[in-house]
C-alpha cells in the first residue's frame, strides 16, 4: 500500500518547491517501485520513481515537486501527483500551483492533526495572533467601536431567524445596530440582540452567533438555546453572519435576492474579493466584535461564553483566536474534523465543505494564505490559550463529522483533548448521540452540558 505521510493537499509556487514523504507497506519479500507523475505537467518531480527494497521499505523517501513557471498570471491551477505501483491502488494527491506573479508568500498546506506543527506554545499563539489580526483587518487592527449607531430598548418582533414571541424566561430584548465600512467604502449593517433573563442574573452572557439564519435547519432552532440559557439565569447576545437574517450591506456587487445563504456567502467569498488588501473574514467578524466590545464596555464584570453552530462557528472560533475577550467557546456542528484527520485521501468536496483550503483560493490571496497557514485545529488552539476552554460538540449522525471512512473522528477524542495543554488551555472534543432533534442544530443536551460547565 502506498502512503503519503501527513499530506492530503500540496500547494507550491511557480518555480518553488515542496517535498512529500512517500512510504509503503511492503508485505512481501520483493522490492517495490512506486512511479510518480504530474497528470497535467504543472510541476516537475525530483524522481520519476522511488524504489523500496526489503532492507529499507519501512523508511519514507522524499519526493520534491517544483512548480513550472508559465507566462501570464494564472492565479492558481490544479494538478494531481499520481503514485502507482504494481499490485497497489493508485494514490492521487491534489496539487495547487500558485502563479509567481501573485507574489504570495510560502503556503505550507500540509499541517494535519497528527503533525501539529504550528501551535505548540504560548509564544506561537502570540506570533500567529498578531499575524492574523494584520491579515484579516488589513493592518488596521481589531475594530474597537463599541457604540451602536442606534439602540432600541424593549424590542419586539423579529430577531434574525426567530421572533421575540418564541422566547420564554426573558424580561426584555434590546436591539443594537452596528455599522462597519469595508475597504471599498460600502457600509455593512449588523443587528445584535441582548435577550435579558427574568431570572436572578448571573455574571455571564452567552454570545450566540446565529450562523446562516436563513434556509432552515440549525438556523431556525436558535430559540432552543436562548430559552434554555435564559431559564438558567443567563443573558444572551444574539447576532448573525453578514447577509444573513437582517444583517445587510449596500454593496451593489452582492445580491440579497437569493433565497439561499450559501449563494450569498459565495458572493462574498468568491465574486468580489479577489484583490489585495481585503479579507472576507473581516466582514464575518466585524459586527460580532463590535457587539463584543459593547459587552466589555457596558458589562465589565461579565464573562463572555460563545456557543455557536454551523456557520456561526466562523465568529466564535476566529474571534476567540484573535482576542482573549471571549472566555470560553462551545462550538457545535461547525468544525469539520474530517478535513483534518481523515485517514483516506480526502476529495475536493471535503476541502470545500470542511472550510479549509480549496474554496479559499477563489476568494482572494489574503484569505487563501490565512487558511493555508491557520487551519481549524490551529484556530481552536488559539481559542483556548491562556487558561480558556474550547469544547467542540458533535453528534454522530451529523454530516459535519462523518467521513468517507466512517466515524473515524471518534477515535481521536483523547488525542485532541491533550492538545490544549500546549497553550495552557482546555480543549475537548465531545461526541454524543442526541435524540429528538436533527443532527445539525442546537440540542438540549448540548446546552445543558454547557450550563453544567458554567
């Protein structure tokens, strides 16, 4: 069996090089030759074949790939490293070749959970956090605004995907309107709602990012979490992603007429951001960070606990990675470990669905570089640094955790839990099988688990 150690995708620059470690399971007394080729001839190889003998078959061998330089700016082209050997199944590794005219720095693109190369200490946290802030906000720093452009006390009616009439155990709802100007000068409007409990208040506020908020599924079940938290005595701060629910903007390049949030978000990530100086993550974070700033300014004794699902995990994980104003995060259904620790060669749909490498090459080089250098596992380690807690909660029936090789992810729970100690934090992967709710939405048992931890 041919094995490519620790790599599911390779990214190289034109004229640049990357190495891959190739190994085999010999299983016989014969020598074995592994042939290597570029399917589309976008890169060259240091060797057309590697020979493993009965005396060295257990030692991985290095294969060097060099990107072929082409004329013009091709952005990124995709090729395949194809490995074949007599009697073995062919192994294909996706290879992205970045045009040298883009002047993009190195892209590593091979950090997986079993390698854990990036975040190993608090010093790494400091380095990568500073780099991320610069990249995401174009060198301008994290937004500091905490003053809404408008405040509605005692709001009634719609709140993103739910209505105040669907809430219980609350005394009032305050609506805060925040605005954010992107680098093109267009104004984005974000609405955040503080749902105030009618119980004896506790000095913790649950920050809930409603994720996509349209299209059904998890987005229509936000009230499950809000009602349970309110009943337990916690206020909630409820917000949604950009172009989701009521969160809008006036950029003519984005159509809010689409009925599916996936199409809208692809417009942000693909259709308009392929240029330097703009990172789509700034739009997914800006409104939530302003609401977070409001909490810290107006409720200074409160701890901020993020509980998010699906697309909502974009805010909670990235915001906790770049700031320590968030004390704990509980993420459900939005973190796809299958794109990190699947034992099989992951196909393109896994990268796309997993929120990792493949989609981002279309969304602008800055966002692409971020997702090459900071993967989901790195982001979660940043999120739990300095004594904080990060808990990833999945249900075994959820497509976000199922991999092509079955529920392999459950095998890694103990290993993943040990990683938080590297950054003086607590990191937990919790896998359960809830009843009564669909797999990809808020679950009563998950919320009760969070409350028990608080």
